[in-house]
């Protein structure tokens, strides 16, 4: 559902000074560039993951080596990067929409926080009851539960906006040699054959996956960071970039593990029309079929290449992001 890498480098929030000086957009540009390089470098593993999710049933028993061999045999080395173009293109709108949505939710939460009075029960009431402290001393910083709600809602809005690109990415990753001439041709054929609704196949499990991912990611991240500060920090509340990257990598991996079955069902729903003779099943129907025919392990097919790309993705993103920040004149926090 989410790519581990650029999400760990770009800040969730920006200070008032960064907004006034225009540094915020440089952070986003650096993060976008880092994401593009990272996704391109790990694209073969990403395509292998999609193939294993869709075709890696008990009958085919696709493995990592066999999957790479099959891809190269069918379309050559270049075929390892099928679907990467649209995956890179969607970085810009996805990042921009998520940032703008997060900013709007942050402002709303800060208004309620400054009012210190809750007019009616509901989600905001729970937020103010549950949060006992703020992260850091900046008064513009959201609390933990508020960050979870704002991040989840912003992620849902961004995913809803660019979801047709997710469907195109899956279809392009699964395509045979010569099937489509490009992104536009793929979109045109899907629309002509299946209609507009095809661009939102798998949308429900994708959105549902945001909740466990965001919740577990944030909870594990805060637990690991606070544990490090309690045991190893002496006179600083800043653990440093490498510790934060390690905490972020571990927490994001845990979040992906929890939401992976939903991601797999989403991918299969996106790909159903490409499978000859395959029935068009609902989310619940697919869950039942996978568990019945492949067992619970079937919900985690493709997990190995997905986790194999975590370390290189994070490492590449960090190096490229830091270099782009220097080029753009962005000072490290």
C-alpha cells in the first residue's frame, strides 16, 4: 500500500520559518526525486512482488529466482521495469495532495487545540481525551493520536485521487510483450473494455489497509524512538537521523506486514480482468477463496521480495534526498 523509502525522509510537518522561506517545497522536490530514484532501483523486486501476488498460487509455485527468470525470458531485461514509469509519475500528485490535505487537517486540529473546549462528542472529543502530551515543544506540533488521524485521512484522500494510477501500474506490470504501447494506450483500452469503474477496482481494501498501516507504523515508531531516548540519550531529545531512519524502517515494515493481506487482495482485484476465465470476485469472496485454496500463507504471497527491497529503498532514498537537499540549499534540521 505504501512505499517504504521516501516516506521516511520527507518531514510530515514544516515549521513556520520553512513555510515563509519556501523551504517546504524544496523538501518535497528532494523527497520526490529520492522516491523516483529509489523506486526505479527497486522496480524489479516490485514487479516480482506483483507477479507473485497474482500468479504465485500453489499450482504455479513461483519463487524469487523462477520469477526473475520468467520475466527475463518473456520480455528481456527491460521487462523487469514494467510499470515503473507510472509508479514514478504518480509520486508528484500523491505527495502534493497528501501534504496539502495533511496541512488542512493539522490546521483544524490546532484550532480545536487552541479553543480547549469541545462543543460536542465524537472523534475530536476522543482525540483531546486520549492525548496527554505533545511531541516536542513546538506548539504547532500535533499529538500522537492527532497525527494518526490527520495522516490516515490525508493518505486516504491522496490514495483516492491517484488510485487509477495504481490500477494502471498493476496492469502495466502484468502486461505481456507488445500488449500495450504505453500508459495512455493501457488507460484507453481499460476504459473501452471495462468502463470507468475498472480504474477503482480494489479501492475498498486499499483504503481499509491505511488504518492498520498508519496505526501500527506510528505506534511502533514512537515506542522505538522513546525507548532509545530513555536508554541511550543523555542531554538531547533528538535521537539523530540514523536512529530515526532505523525506527521508521522497522515501524513501516510492521505496518506493511499487518496490512499486506489487504494489499494482496487489492492487487488481485485490479488484475482479475487480465486473467482468462477468472470470475470477478468481491473483496470478501477473494479472501475466502485464497484462504480455502491456498491457506493463510496465500495472503502473504510476494512478501519476500517486498521486504527485500526495504533496506535498499531506504538507503537509496536517504542518500539521494540528502544530496538533493544540499543541491537545493536546504539546511538539515
